[in-house]
């Protein structure tokens, strides 16, 4: 699927060196790197969704008109 033609020579050389140090193939190193990257991105996305869900409805018990509140804030600028 991926060819090393798409990867700059200096980066390919670093990948080769790192793979040799770890005793794995360059393809395996790339698979692991992609898996770790995807895990990170998905964790960040989940954290953002969790924060939004936690904040949802946080002002539901307040008797404040949202538009009026926005206008007051903007007037302070």
C-alpha cells in the first residue's frame, strides 16, 4: 500500500536506522508509528467530545436569557 518512494530520503534513512536499533522491519516500525498516532488523535478527539458532553446543559438551571447575556458580554468590550 505505501511505497518508500513517497518518503523523503532523509526520513527513510532515519526510519531504517531506528528500525535496525529496535530489531524490526521498517514496515513494522511505520505500522507501529501509525497506530500510535491514530491512538493519540482518537484520544484527543474523545477528550474533546467528553468535555463537550460534560458542559452540555451546564446553565440549564440559570434564569438567564442567552442572547441578553451575550449582549452584556459584548458591551464590556
